[in-house]
C-alpha cells in the first residue's frame, strides 16, 4: 500500500446523484477520476492489471448517504481485496492522507523464492496500523480456500515484478560508475529503476522497501519515490 494523492474538487455527479432516490456513485466522471488518481491500481494489493474493478468505500457506508457519496471515501480496488475488506476493516490507514504515512508505517516484503509468503510488519504501535497489517496479510496470503488461491495468483505476479526489479539493481550495481563509456548504460538503468519506483508501477510499495532497507540504494534512489509522492510524477 502506497500514498496516492486524491484529486480535488470531487466529480460533479456525486452531489447530483446523492439527491436522487436511486442515485449511484458509479458515474463516468467518478470512475475516470478514481482510475486516474489510483493509477488504475487496486489501492490495497497494488495490482495494476485489474480484471475485476470495484469502487470501494474506505469506511463502509451502511446506508449513510454522506459516506456513500463522499469523494474522500471512494477508492479503486479489485474484487479480491474488496471482498476481504468489506465492513470488517473500517479502521485502517487512509493511503490518500499524507499524515497517515502509510508507506513508512507498514513494511511489506517478499523473498524472491517460489511459494514465498508476503511479510507485513507494523512499524508503529498503532491500532489503525495493526488493522491495516491484518488486512494486508489476508489479501496477500489468503484466508479461505478460494481467497488463498487468489492470493497465490497475486503473489506470482508480485514475484515476477520483484525478480525483474532486483535484476535491474544487480545489473546497475555491476556498472563502473567512473567509466565514461558506461554513462549511457548507467542513465538507461537509472531510468528503468525510476519507472519501477513510480506510483503507477505494480507493487511499488515492495520495491520502495527494498530501496529503503539498503542505505546505499536509499541514498541514491530514495528521492525518486519521495519526489513521486510529493509531485505526482507521471
């Protein structure tokens, strides 16, 4: 889970639909803006190849019209994550609020080996952090038999992404940074690494934690995702 900057103002249709007896928040302008704001990624699992899309309420509305049509409460998710979350996880971190520090509050990683499970660690002693960790563990590692199968599919794609990213880091590390002849290659690899660290990359949070945990990489590339978070790099 990473930070996403929610656009303002809210789509115009939300207020109009709220006034109707059978109004819906699933309007074209709402869907288009959510897709853009969340980089067409599920905000929970960070998959960017969604085959099932849900508009999810961060806090379940339970028939409350204000919560149902609140722009701040609408999020872009996949059905796997939405069906696990439902109304059971209303008290989680809000990844659209900078002050919730979602990326720093929860460490997520997976070892690049077959059948590896995702490790989700709370970095703060906080109830909302703990609830978010609980949700992410269920999302990535499964609950029921069917959800465990779905989680395994997510992890397979995640492992592919992490292997590709780590391969880039190894290749970059082997380049001679003082060699003038390799400057073009250095620039090329930096650009590829930068793309992996941007908010629209799949499973960005995992990649950013790889960078965070190695001081040399953090010194060199840490500014890239800070820049992305602060300026919405495209």
